[in-house]
């Protein structure tokens, strides 16, 4: 006798909510769980290279800041090596190359300190310009968004970068380039992210 198959209904989807901060950045949500928030120390004290600050804001399609965003960062060290067995080479003791920050609940601003990464190998013998890999989640985003941050003072390297050159329109490439300023003797890169609209940041399907 043939059995009758029963199919379960698909579970309803839900966007990321306030629990993201409680579980992934509890200190910001008012929970004193860890001695140090996970993911705040990206480069470590022994990393060589130029120390930089990266700042920005995430905006919705109307140009308003989103104030409950979490960003994760992956990067190479100054030699272009990732903290991974297949990362291209050795990294300094304590260099994680990964971090996690959230936006300020009042202003929507986010920021972190790290070292400027070096150029790293790409596919088929290519060389990728110095960059940061960013993953963005927030209320209203069903699937995390992947993008990159390049540096405006790496003009020659950016022009040859194989990933940037996948983007046909130069105007769209510009949404991935952070502007450089100096504050109190420290190099600061500004990188605002637009989720929608005319100047929507380029996101990658990875």
C-alpha cells in the first residue's frame, strides 16, 4: 500500500530584528556579557602598516540613516595576507583580519580602527587592489549584503583591480571607493553605503 506523503509548510521568513545586537553585540544593547566585545579588534597591536580609521553611515532609499545596522569586516594585512591557512602567507601575532561593528543608535554612524590592507592575489594570476570586504545586515534586509571598500588614493591599483573592472559603469564603481581625509594626524576614510536610490552602492552576489 502506497504511503501518502505529507509536505510541511514553509516557515515564514523574518528580517533581522533587535535580537541581532543582543546576540552579536550585547554590550551595545546594554548586556555586560563579555570582557571585550567580539570582533572589535581587527588588526591587533602587532600589525605593521599604516593605522587608519574607517567611518560611514548606511542610508535607506530616501537618504535617511539606518540606525540598527551591523557590519562585519574581512581584510588582509599590510602584506596582502589573510589570517587563514590559505591566506597567502604569514600574518602578525594577534592579527585576526575580521571585525564586527554596529551603528550608533542615535546617529547611524559606524566606524572602526585597523591597518590599511595591502594588495592581494586574485584569480588567474591577477592582483587585487587594497580593499575591505563588508557584510551588512539590518532590520528590513532578508539576506546580508556583500560589498567592498576601496581606497581613493590607490588610483593605479584600483584601475587594474579585476573586481572593480567587472562593473561596467565608472559611476557605479565610484560607490565602492572611500574618500580620504586626515583628522588629528590620523588617516580617516569615509565610506557611506546607500541601500537603494540613484547612488545605490554596488553589492555582490557571493
